[in-house]
């Protein structure tokens, strides 16, 4: 299955789950109700940049589009266009696509039970590389390299890091936390800072200041630890994996049960 279509199915399922039992009427066209679910489905069919927007921000133009499609479909039926052979073939193709999507949504929903998510988390958390590294570090933020090297010189003579952080750091929080950033993961920091902090041994102050867009940092690494991400932190990743496995498993099973013949553009038989 193409990745774009898989993501589309997962988005539809997420929208349905978020909506729950509520599906209010958002318009009435000549007595026919238009439900919010139709509006949500229309948004999911838009390009990605529009799918990510809150529905309310594109509500009016999207609702107009849905209403217009209703009006066009009714007019096409009035003109009996649905009786044309090409229209019947297109409707049948759409029917197969819709039924297939409903089946896949059902299979995905069945695969995302709390029990299966917890089991997937337990299995994943036992694998090498699942734990993430965290570092606890202090820093003193200065406005120039010369100032930063001056602080390093003071530290080399025995000055207390926490005291210098309180008195010299440009970081507004330094007066309270004495430059202590607590434990953080690599992705939480800008790259030059993260690279330096995660390359140093605990209990050491980096010999050179590190420059970022915020200024010049004198960094001391206090501790390093490995922690397991929580289920909530991994939920989206696990849900996508379980959904993909469920869909791929279903498709493989159906293919194994079916007798399929394939042909190329030259009408010659192709291997399955």
C-alpha cells in the first residue's frame, strides 16, 4: 500500500475517534442534512498543509465546497448522467475504494486496542536502542568568546561554577537554577550545544566555549543516564507500526487466498 494512502486512512480513523458519537449537522441543502463528518472527510482529502490546520480555520470555504459537490451530484442525477456506462464504471470503482477503506479502517481500529499497544510497547522497550540518553548539564551564557574564555580561566583557578552562573550568565533563569539545565535529551537543545554536551564525560567542564545563536556557552556536564521513553511518548510511532502491520497482514492473507493473473502494458502475463 502506498504510504500516502496509508497515512490518509490513519488520519480518517483518528478523526472518527476524536469525533466519537457526535456528528452534528453543519448545513441543510434542500432538506438534506450535511454532517460534520462529511466536512472532516473533505479536509482529509486536501493537500497535507490543509489537513494539518484546525478545521475551524477553513470551515466556511470547505463547507461551501461540500455543499457545491452535493448540488452538482444532484444535478447530475437529474440529468441521468449516472446511467451512462462510463459513470457506472466510475461509481463502481469508487464503491470498491470506499468498501476497501472501511475494511482497512476496521482492521486498524481492531489493532489499536490498549492491550495491543501495551504489548507492543513492552516488546519495543526490551529491544537494544530503545532507551534514550539524557544529560544533566550546567551552562554559563556569555555575550562574547573573550568573556567565555575569561570565565573558563576563573574556573581553572578554582572558581565555583554555580556561583559564576548566578553572577555572570546572561540566561535569565541562572539566578534561580545556578545554570543547572536539569536532564535533557539531545533533540531538546540546539545542535552545537547538544553535540558538545553529549560528547563530554560527566563531571567535566568543556575546555572551549560553544557558540550558538544565543551566545557563547561555558558548559559543565554533571550526569548522564539512559531512560526508557514512556508509552505516551511512543504512542504515535507504535500506533502507526501496528496499523501498518495489520494492513500488510490482511493484504498478504487476501492475496494468498485469491487467484490473481497480472498482465503488462504489452498484454503479456506478469509474475505475481
